[in-house]
C-alpha cells in the first residue's frame, strides 16, 4: 500500500516545490511516501534511482547534469508529471537562451559536470512526460487535484477554458483589438480600475489566451494576466500531448 | 597520503550545491570548497532590452521562496533611478508583504528543512518527526500557511506575488481583507508558542553545540533596526567584529565590496575590498539583523540572554529566525492598526538613470541595480542575493564543522558524518537559485 513519490528540481526557482507544500496537511497523509526529494529529505544521492509511482519534475533542462539526471530517473517512475511552466514548456528558464554571448562552446559541452546546456529546454525533449501542470507556479489546488486523482486512480481533471472565462470584471463586448489611442498602457501608468476589463481600459492582459484554473487570482488583485499558465491551444488542459494535437499546432504555426 | 571527500547534492536547501573536503595525510581537514553547482539562469542578460514595467514581475521569478523581496527590490531600484515617490499606503502594503513572506520562508526553513536534523538525530524529513512530536508538525504547517494566506489575501496568489510595480502597488486592501489578515494574525499565538518552546528546548539541551558548532568570526551587514523589525527601508549598517559601526548607503556598499571569482563555483565570493578576502567577509540575514536590534519583544530578550549582545555563533541563525517571526507578526499588526487608505499608486515617469536599492529578504540583504534609458528600457541589470554574500562564510563554517565532526576519525567520513556537516550549511538557509541568478561565468574546473 502507499504511493511512492519522487520530486526533482532542475533549473528553476523552487517555487513549484513551495506550491506543492502549500497543499498542506493532505500531503503528509499516511499513504504518501516521499522516496526522493532534495528539498524534503536527506540521502539525496543514494535515492536517485528509487522506484516511484509518480515522478514530479520542476524546472527546465539548464545543465548537462539535468539532462543526465532525468534520463536516469524517468525509467524508474511509472508516471511522470511536469509541474510548472519551466517543466512544461521552458518558462522563465528558457529566456536564458537569449544570452547568446554566454553560450558555452562545443568543447565545454563535451566536458563532464554541470556545464550549461547548449539549449535550455523543457524535459519533454528527452523523456516521455505523462501529465503537464503549467503555471508559475501552478496554484496548490490545481496540483492537489491532479496529484490525488493520480493517486486514487481517477480521471485527471482537464481545463478547457481560459482565464477570461473565470474573470468576473465588467465587459462591454468583444475587447477592442487595438487599444484606445493606439498605444497600450503599462503598469507604470496609474492603477487600472478594479471593476472594468483590462483590455477595454487599454492595459495588455493575456487572460483571453491563457489556460484557466487559477480562478483569475492575479486579476482579482488588480494585476493584468501575465499568461503564466501558457496558451490554451497548446495544452488543452492536462491531457497528454497527442500526435493529433502536435499536427494541429504545427498547422497553426505554418 | 591526502584524501578528498565529496558531499554531492546537499539536502534540504533551496537549489543545488555540493561540498568538497580536502584532508591531509593525518585525516585533518585542510581545505573546503563549497560549490554552487547551478549556473546562472541569466537574469541580467535577458532583462536587458526589456521595458521596465516588466522587470519587477520577471525579477520575482528569481526565487520561489523570497519572490516578494525580489519583486519589491526591483521596484525600489527603478523608483530610485527615476526619483519616483510612492504613496504611504503602498509602502505599508509592501512591508506587509515582506513580513508575510518572511513568516512563510522562516517557517518553511525552521520546520521542514532545519528541524529534522536539530530535533532528532538522524531524522530525515518532517514526517519522521510527526510520530514523536505531532504538535510540532501541526504548528509548522499552520504558521507557514498563515504567511502564505496573508500573501494571497493581499496579492491574489501565494507564490510569486507580483502586485508591486514602479510607483506603488496595484491592489487596494479593503476593510474586510484587513479584518481577515488580523484574524489570521490573532490565531498564531498557540503555534508560535509551540515553535518557541521546541527551539528553546533544542537550545537548552544542546547548548554547547548551538553556541560553538561551525562558529566563525565575521562582520555583519543589515538594515539599521529601530524599535521594530525593519525590512523595507532604512540605512545600511555594517557592524564590524570589534563592535565598530558604519552607516552606509546602497551605492556605498557596492563601492566597498569586491566579488571574487573562484574557479570551482558558479557564484562569486563578495568581501569588503580593503579588508581582504578572508577578513573582509560579512554575514547578513536574521543573525545580522538581531545583532543591532532593540526590539521590545520577550522572544528577543530571551535571545539576548542566551547569546549575548554580539554573537558569532553560526547555529544562532536558527534561533534568530524563530525570534524574528514574533517580530514579523507584531509588525503586521502595527501596520494594519495604523490604517490604510486607497491611494496606492503614483504614475512613474521613466528617464535616463541608474538606481540601486536594498531590502531585507528573509535570508538577508538583497541588492538590485538597474540602468534605464529615457523610454524605460533596461540597459543594465545586476542582482546580488543574500546567499551570494554568504558563500565565503559558509565555506569557513563547513571547515570548522568538519574539523569538529571528523576529529579523531582518521580521515573516514561516514554518511552520518556528512549529514552532520550539512546541518551547518542549513543554518545559513542558503538559496542557491538566488545566488546564481545573474552574472554567469564559465567555470574552468570540472565539478
């Protein structure tokens, strides 16, 4: 009895681990055994190849070590769950690819150790990921729902709606495609009206394109959506990335 | 015959680090290297060319634990560059967020990361403690959740709170929300007492260990503390080993430090230039803040009674953290009682300039520096995180701790010994994701 869980942080900020801890007491229920986690237990090196039912990955592939580590760990896990935008599609970590002058040379890459990876990317480039939970970080409730569905063998909840669907601000109709006056307002300007749609006020809000499930929490605090959970068409909830969808995305990109 | 001992993947810290111990032929520790094995995620590089309005929320992503400090420090640096004042209530909201984040971060560290090794020898996770000390786990969970919930009430989300923007904050804290925060704060009494009792029991039972394990001599740098805990805005105070005090501005501290490059680590080792690389090391964080404080708080007086007015004890960090949580809760209550209005945001007008700012993150002094052009585009970004300041001190503390642990072992270091040595690293609560946020360098020595 019991479910063995491994967690691993690659190149990231620990924020997703903090969000997992935000689940609270339920995480320390009897049936969950944490068999490998650098943040929660000792003997990290000895337990890397421990057999687990669920492997939780946070962060993007930042170093050669990260690539080796997930290739080593993934075969020992029955299900692999990518938690957070970095693990799902690169996120903030992938912005590091912009620093071209600092890219390592070919000869650095061949050396052993913790060299920077030639291309920072999501772990799905190297291993098979079963479930994606995007967000920066994903809200604790969303992680809990997915995690406990997996533990109890129930269907994993999917999100097919956007942040805009969850937002309860006043909206006149379709938001104007071009902001009033032709120029977006920025967060340096005065604070937006907390009742009206950001787009109609001329502030750039990504809620219309962004996958929901966060209960529009930033918008409720008067912060326009920054799209941290990724574009809706890319993931269609937490469903596995199927070939059919890949084809659709490629069509869109063309 | 000399020997090399490696501790790969230091456990229960944020981010990745390793330790290499060099022993001489008699098994005595000769040299220690503390390796940050996580290279920079290149924040200074990709922030260049971005519009300043994007910077605070990107900066928050440097760290998943002290995101609030990064978010607010970035705003403060830009406001410094453009000489933008912020409304009084916005300042109060920022302080509330910093206090709430500090409570959550200290609770995470004290209960989940540090306590298992301190309370029960050989315990590896907080779950191992739950059979013997069920109330301890409960209290830890509750205090951490209260910190996170207050962040959620104010900023809409628990992690990566990004409502601070140059010129103020975006949200308004209505009366109902203030009452809710107050209710949460009033409910902390029991858990705080349980936590304080446990840590003082550790201190009482293992006094010699707490006072001398990994003890080193260093200077201390923090914001000047007044009658209450100051995390947001105050001059910098450099407390020298000999008790002499220097008051500095953020720009002055940048002039006085050198960031030394080590061939084995991704993170530089800063020190005060004119005092040299060993003698010029200084520590930041809870222990530094408590040294020059005059808080009116029973927990603080108890700390002073146990540790004295100027303590160099490294393990004192763990007790200082607990003491500080009392002060955070008091600080939040004071702010809410002082009243908040609806004026939260001034318009920020970008112009050409350079700004430096400092706030107290949970782990200590955090420094952000930005240079913008007159359209608000970032030309240069620089971040020095608290753990960066600690690199040299951590190394010296490991050296002292390893000397104690390996004494008489003739160069044999068992897994249990390694775990004991790791405990001293944990006292600093290092966050390697922060330390390596900027200034990537290619290291020559393979790790």
